């Protein structure tokens, strides 16, 4: 079983995809840097979870 993403992570990820869809790629490391630029998050863990969720959305083709 995988980890369940919170509503906050899903909401932030959907907003980032809606407004900055062309910036994200299938590479987690690149998405992590882009997420850090776009979000004002002090927690590395939250940044990594959002970047990982975005990477997974793009890889699976669940783009908005």
C-alpha cells in the first residue's frame, strides 16, 4: 500500500499544475527545484511530497 496524500498536498499540486503545467517534467529533482521556487514552504518534507506527487501525476498522465 502506498502513502495517502493529504488534501493540502493535492490542492497545492493541482494549483501548481493549473498555473505552471509547462514547467514540470518527469524528473523529480527538477520538479523539486521548481517547487521550491514557486512555493514558500519552510518544510523540506512538504516540498518533497508535493514535488513527488507532481512527478507522479505527470508520469501517469493525470495532467489537468
